[in-house]
C-alpha cells in the first residue's frame, strides 16, 4: 500500500527578491597547495607496498569475521571495555 506524500522544503535563508550578489568560488592558493600535497602523498601511499599489505590485512579480517562472528563480537566487546576502562575519567 503506497501513498504519495507531498513534501515542502523550506530554505533557512529568507528569499531575496532583489539582485543576487555573486559569491566568490575561487579556492585560496594556500588551500590549493595543501590539497595538492595531500593528493600527491595519498597517490604515493596507494602505490606503496604498505597499502597493499593493509588491504590484504583488511580482507583477512573480513574473512575471519565472516567465519567466526561470535568470537569477533566478543573480541570487539572486550577491546571496547578495556579501552573504556583506560579512558574513563578519574573523579
């Protein structure tokens, strides 16, 4: 049983009936340089052996979780409890 419901989306900004001012969409140079440096670093990492090892380890973890879901759940609960114990605030 499907029904169509009309949805009205309201803008959080009041409508401006006058001329709209053009907004500047140019990215500042220092942000662009940081973006380029991060992009280059990520590209180098993707081509490295450590990235391949990380992907293989992630696949092994997925396979282990699929084969042993109960043990994986208990391990994660234990790790979370241990982490919470160490991170709790001293009163």
